[in-house]
C-alpha cells in the first residue's frame, strides 16, 4: 500500500541539524494540543502536548511552541537523528466535551545521514 | 507493553465480503475511535464511542458500522466491502469523564486491501 507520507509536505534535514515542523490550527477556542509521530507501517505515537495556558513546553530533544494569536503550533527537534524520519502531525482538542481531537494532515520529515 | 491492540496487521478481502476489524485496549479507557488513513487525506474519523453500547458517527460513517459490547473492545464492521475501502485503519482510545485534555493512544493499524 501507499505510504501515508505520500503527497505530504516534506522537510529534508541533515542528520544533526535542528528540525522545525509547523502546524496551523483552526479553532481559536482549542485549549489542548498534541504532536504525534508516525513511522512507516506503524500507528501514531504521542510525542508531546501543550495546554493553552502555556506558550512553550520542552521534552527530550523536542520543544513545542504555541502562538495563540495566530493559531500556530510548531515542533522543534534538536539534533535530528535518522530515527526521527517519520510523518509528524498535530492535533487540537476541538471541545464539546469527551476529548474530541482534530488532526492535521501531517508533514513528512526525511533525515539525510 | 502494548496498550491498544488491533487484531490484524494486514488483511485482504474480496468485494462484497463482510469484514470485522477488532480493537482491544487494556487501559480501562471510556472513549474509543476508529479512523481510516489515506495518503494526502490524513486521519478521518469513522465512528467513535464514549461508553459501552454507545456509538456516534464520525465524518465518514457510510459503509461502516461498529459494535461496543464491552468497554475494552470496539469493533469496526464493513457491511459489504468495496475497493474504495482499501485503506489503513487505526483504532484509538482515550480516558473520558474528568480526564479532559488527554491524548489518544493508537493501535498499530490494520492495512486492509479489498480486491
């Protein structure tokens, strides 16, 4: 079957460089955001989340930045490694109770050794 | 350490067959979801369930139904498989109730091919 990365915007990055992946979200009332990583042939995996009362959150080698003014979310990966090659997509809680998430279409990251 | 298990990684079915995709989670989550994922279209929600025996339509429910007889199990049913249902199917779960603002845990996916 076709890779889920097909037809997606692609970021090619040299191993060891930093990566920045961007996401525009739609709902100004969204109060919770998540980044997922999906490797080829696998299900999406949680990377990091952020709540709307924050504008930055750091994890291990990853940082998420939230700009509510322009409804923009970004994921920064430090010292990108070959294992970081994957599709990355953001998700926002669209409210209405019961934890409904809306997902972006994703960005393909290709790490060049 | 697998928390959301989908019964099959790969399935090949014939047009017109009734197909069952099974998903089991061991985290005692209230919410369960079925998505399909196609290149360039992202994740599209088919059906979801907030409790046992409850179900709600997502964005693309046509041609599908679901069953949730037990809290841990959420089944997706293709009543009469068609070639345009060839896709990657992903099951997910999340806590409910007071656990607002939680991410989903996804299964590994089932790649279904209808011939």
